[in-house]
């Protein structure tokens, strides 16, 4: 996160165990990895000057925002699936009712002509 301490390098809470500044606070140049401030020599040429509270809070906000967006998208997808399932079930019910009505109409029709049904 390129930061040091809670509010900066002067934060007493982020002093190392031997009273020095933690290595995470050292700003290392990529071109000068073997120069002053290299890991293990105990020296630090440059310190990160900003504290870690703001960058950490920004990162947490970003993670929460991304999570909320993913959960919102999943909830929307579930709602649309439930809606389409309900509409499909309703269409099936209407089709079943229509078939039943057509079957009843067929059963009401006489099998023979009305003349043949009369008694002589």
C-alpha cells in the first residue's frame, strides 16, 4: 500500500520491536535495490510519508463495493429467474385449462346426428 504507520512514520504504534521503523515503511527504488535501504542492512534512505489508515479504508471500501455489486447482480438474476418461472407456470396452467375446455366441448358433441337420436 506504500504507507507507514497509522497516520505517518511518526506513529508510535508502528515502531519496530527494536525501536526502529519497520521495513514496510521503507520506500525502495526499483533501480536501486542493492543500494541504501536494501532489505537487511538496517538503513532506510526514504520513508513512505502517508499513513495507512486512508489507503486501508479505501481498499476495504473497494472490496465492499465490488461485493455489493456482485450480490446485487446475483439478486437481480434470481428475481428474473423467479419471474420467468412464474410466467412459464402461468402459461402452462392456461394451456392445460384450454385443453380441458376443448376436451369438454368434444365430449358434449353428439356422436350421431340429431335425426338418429330421435325415437320413431
